[in-house]
């Protein structure tokens, strides 16, 4: 059995939800791995990001979101409104903010307001942080209209994100 590890570095917008369509990059890693039969896991190590599998909707709005993304954003905004003020959600509490500001010396969250991302955590929890795909005959089995998206739900600041790709098989 062979195990292949790869990763992508992605930059979020910082002022809105960021969708990264990573299908071709994942396919390149599958090809590079040389694995003909196995599985490919695409995962986020970030607690405010998701990986989803969805059809590409060719129509887009002015922000560049395709219409399925607009629909998903609208649905989630109704379920989990964007965190805009302290106390809107229980999280983050005073202990969490203290740890973020004092214990990590600003390395994780440079300002207290950047911890007002509870909506991003809940959206990631709801949709999940990974997807697993089958590889047969060296090809990722995602059909004709399937696309892989890495989503950064955290809208508070521009950030570098990592998308892990793990391929296992023969």
C-alpha cells in the first residue's frame, strides 16, 4: 500500500465567505501520487473551514459566487447568522478571549474582534471539514459535474489556509 501526502495553500478574501474550487489541483495530486486504486481524502485542519462536493453552477453574482454558493450562503445565514457583536452567541466567552490574547500572544488571533467568528465554527461543524473520494484506474471518481470546494467561512480577516490531500492505495 502507498500513502501520498499533499497540500494546497489558499488565501481567503477576509471580508466575505471564500470558496476555493480545488478540483483540478486535487486531480493533479492524484496523478502525481501514481495510485491507481484507492481513496483520496481532502481535508481542512482549520475549525472555521469546510470541504464540500457540489455541482458547478455556471451563473454567478457580482461577488463571483455561483448560484449554488449564493443559495448555500443564504440558507446558512438563516440558520447561523454571521456573528457581528459580542454576546450574540455564547462563544467566545471571556476565558476564550483571554487565552487567545494572552496565552497565544496574538499569534492566532491578533485582536479580540477576530474571535467573533462563532458562525464560521458552527457552519464548519455542520458541513464538515473533509470529503473522501474513490480512485479507480488512476482517476478521481467525481462524475462529469462534480467539483471539490474548500470554503473559509471566517469573514473577519484575510488569511492563508491549508488544504490537506491524503491519497491511500495501490
